[in-house]
């Protein structure tokens, strides 16, 4: 794929769920002619550096129906988030009813929060792991709220972000552990403590500095360490029990979280 090749969606570079689409343009470069759509688009461009901390990142925001093109040179990458209007309506109504939704465009800005989501999405695409529905749903709520707070012409009024109680956090943890093997949505998780998904995101971040997706991942890794110590199930069987797509997905996620593969962790803790 040359720098002039037109980008086209495939199962390896495009994923959508719950009002959010995440698209990936790899390091061969690519191009999209001028187009427009109802979705709000946020693009994160990664200009390669010899080390991750030397990368230059630029974030672009295109409001709904704003014409734009797409281009990235060989050696760079791009992650594109597209948010459906219905997602903004849902978050707006949950956090600030009656507020008019209108976003201001932005070009080549620095947005640590959006850049962080871009890094996670890029890493998943690089590892050939399918972005989970839970991540897309969680990221959609988080990004819609962030954009309405930071880039709306008429921002959502700030409200006091009440903390979750320890009892509520424990309820969430019990639900996660009980449902890991079947999977669940952010909305289901929020319903455990009788709040909406956007409010759950707000309260989790204020209480423990975690998004719903990150909170679930940490509980999943915690449960994985217990099973690796005390269960005789194979790594592949544990991957299914823990809700991963396959053994490779489990191995990559566990290694990023602990620095060890599941096999190496099991060997070390059994000594």
C-alpha cells in the first residue's frame, strides 16, 4: 500500500460497536478523498520515532457533516474514532439534559486523554487482537463525554462527581468475576449499582482513576493470577474462562499487565 493508496475498511482495520467505530491506518501510509458523514470524527496521527516517547502525536476533531480528507505518510500511523450522533445524545441526556450539542473543530492539537485511547487501539490492531465490544462501548462513552466537556460550543455544565462507595465497588467486582466467561456490556455493569453507563464512567474515574474498561481488565488480570496459581486448566482453557478471544489474546494482555506470559507466571509461582 503506497501513500496514495485509498484506505478501505476490512475486518483487520475497522471495528464498530455501540455507536463508536475505530479505524486503523497502518505504517504503509494511505489516503481517503474528501468526504463527509453524520458521525463526529477524531483522528490520532502517530509520527514515528525511534522510541515511543519520541513520537509526535496530533489530534484532529471534525464535527458532524464537516468535509475532510485523510492522508498519512509511510512510516506513520493513524487511529480514527467515529462517534454516532445517538451516542452524544445518550451521554448528554445522562450528564446534562437540555444542553445543545455542537462541537467546534480542532486541528493538530495535543489531547492526552484521546492520545491514550489511540495508543490502546493501535496496540490492539498491531497485535492482531480484536478490539472487544466492552472497550468500544467504554471508549465511546468516555470520548463523547470528553468532547462535550472540552470541545462543545456550549459545554455540559460541571456537576459534582460523587465517589462510588466501597460497597458499590465490591458489587461491581463480584459481578465482573461472575460474568467474565460470558462477557457483558458497560450498561449491564452500570445497572448493578443502578446508574447509567456515562455516570459509571464519571464515578469510576473520580473514585479510582479508572475507566470501566480498565477496571474490568484489572479485575480480569487479578482473577487470571489466582487461576494460574490454583487451577490445573490449560492456558487456552483459562483464556476462555476469563473472556479472552483466544490464548494469544490472553497471553498478550497478561504480558502487558505483568511483564510475564501466563506460562512463565505459572512456573514462577509454582516454585
